[in-house]
C-alpha cells in the first residue's frame, strides 16, 4: 500500500516513483490490475466525499494528483486541507474548474508574451516601444492611449541646469545620437530640451505629444540612442519614473540610462543668474517673460543685483523649499537612485568636464557602450559685458551656509552608494566657485570681489 500511495504523490515525482515501485521485471499484469483498482477506489471515495460535502487532507491531495490538476490547484488543495473543514460540493467543483481555466489562461498569456522585435510591448528597444492600449499615462493625466507605437528617449541628460549640459548634448548629437524634432514654432533649443516633464502645459498634452517628437528616431535609420537633455528634469524624477513605468510596464529599467553633471552649486546659481540677465536684455517689452525669470526681477521690472538676489530670493526659496532648488543635489539624487537604481545613473563632475574633458567623454562612452569621437565645444556661454565672472563676499556668505551641509550629504551619499563602475570614485569635492570663463570681468554685485584664482579651493 505504501508503494501504491507513492504513485499518487506530486506529479514531478510520479514517474520516478512508479519505476521504483514497479521494476520492469515485476511489472506484471497483476500489478497493473492493482493500480487500476486503486484508481477506481480513489475515484469512488472522491465522488462520495463530494456528495457528502466533506473533504479530508489525503483524499483531496490524492484526487488532485490523480486527476491531473495543476500544481497551483495542489497548493490550493493543501491550503484548504489545513482547515479540514467542509465545503459545498458546488464551491469545490467550481474551484477545480477555475483552476483548469486559470492554467489555460496562464498558458495563453505565456504564448502572448512578446517574442520578437516587432512585438515590443513593455520593452524599450533603441528607444522605440509599443504601449499597452489600456494604459493611462502620466500622473493625473486621463487620456486613453491607443495602440500606436511610442518612441521614448533611452538616454536622459537630467541636469544640472548650467552644468555644461549643452556641451555634452551637442557632442552626443554630433556623434549621431537622435534628437527631438520641434513643431509649431517651438524655439530651437527644444530640440535639445524637450521640456515635457517639467512644463505642466506640455506634460498635460500626454505621452503621445512627447513620443511624437522622437518618432523619426525609430524609422529605418534607427539610431542606437535617443536623447532628451532637459536639465530641469533633475527635479522631476517621480514624474519621469511614473510615465516610463506605465508606458513600458516596468521594462524601461533595463534600457533607460541617466546622465547628470554636477557643478558647484553657487557657481551654478551665478551662471543661471547670468543666463537670465542675458536673455532679459535681449527681450523687448512685448515678449512674455518666462515664470522662472521672474524671481530676479523687482516688481517694477528692474533686475536685482546678484547680492540682493542671493540674500533674499535664493536664501528664502532654498530654506523654505529645498526640493525646488536644483543645487540640493543629494536629495534629488537619492530620489533618482531610489526610483531607477544607482547603477543606471552616471554622475559626472563639472570640474572634470572643464579640466579633463577627455576623461569625462571616456566615462560617457563607457557608460553608453559607444566610441563617440571628437571634443566638447564651448556651448551656451552667454557672453556679455554684464556677465558676472566672480561673486562678492556678501553673496558668498549668504549662499555658502545653504549648500555646505547638502554638499557634504552629497559626498556621503555618493560614497555610500557607488554608481556604475566608470564613474569617478570617490566623487571629487567641488572646487570653490568655478565660473566657466576664467577671465575676470564686470561685477554686478557690490562688496569686495574675491580673485577667482586666489579663492580656488574645495568645499
Ligand atoms: N565645454 C564646456 N566645458 C565646461 N563648461 C562649459 C562648456 N561649454 C559651456 N560651458 C559652460 O556651461 C554653462 C552652461 O551650462 P548648460 O549648457 O548646462 O546650460 S543650460 O542649463 O543648458 O542653459 C555655462 O557656464 P557659465 O559661463 O558659467 O554661465 C557655459 O559657459
């Protein structure tokens, strides 16, 4: 009886046990009759149990195996068995049927899984993906997505704003990385910076709007990489994660690469201030002033000095809302690493980009698995007579305490969470106030100006 009981053990073991129980020489007609008799008896017992609404552990298990139910139904049966309770015949019968159906469904789903490059649901392939027709894309965004293909960038240069991102992006585009198309009179810099995730008006157009800008990248002359280099994305990790995650059903994590360049935060602020004063000077009175330019303006429209801006606007905004400040790198990077995985993010130092650009290019090439050639141009320098090339002690005293702790936090985070293996390790401490143009120029801010070269050190 023991041997016979082995026969109705879990299916994975059944063949082996049959062989052990009935060696070829002993496997007589009589033995076969025994087996058949056992099958019939068990079936009768089962039938009886189902009509008497009682199931015990052993009969349930044996029936499960004998009638070929799936492993999951075995698990289901053994779960039931721990209760050793009564079930209605109809509910037990139904469970069994459902299990068969489940298995069928599972099998069907398995065969429906993408197997070729033409069937790319959930897979980003050279940036081109197809999307599930039922997905809702974008937090708070309610348009239904149709079955057309989505084409999303597979490299994002997420910042930091004013950290040499134009130079890096230009070099990548020059080497054949695909850039966005612009439509309907959009400014040309939208080719590099699509501003989909950071500008609400564009974001609420939906992911198709974004994809549309990259569709040409996925044609016959398909490029290996598609890049969006919007440096304000540094602040939008969650939005980007959610959109990619929903559009690609989690598959993006294996393909999306993120690059970020970090610049000493006070120099970055100076550069951003210069950027805005430069552009404001080019505007005429009828031009619309972008929201992000307003905080360097007094209410009467005149531009405040960098000292004034540092001591009032910047100090207040960084203190009250640090996550809205790009220079609080540690917090932004923690969020990106958390959502995307640290190894998917290449963190570059602006100081290296400036002093050893070939080393920075080597890192990018290693990260992307490419052999892109050439050098970085000087891009987006915004040269003008009014450009601040140094800052006053007053501004420095206002800003240094705001960033000091956060810089330490950044070094610690990068030390404790190493990135991809080609990244600088340890990440170098920022050089004190490194403005991109070394020559000394006009100081818009009042107070004693420090000599750039004399003050250079690390913070
Ligand atoms: N090749 C190279 N190496 C190092 N630094 C460079 C390079 N090209 C441009 N720059 C300096 O980078 C600053 C502009 O950064 P971004 O291009 O990221 O600006 S933007 O956010 O896209 O507007 C801007 O800095 P500032 O001059 O201090 O404003 C540029 O001068």
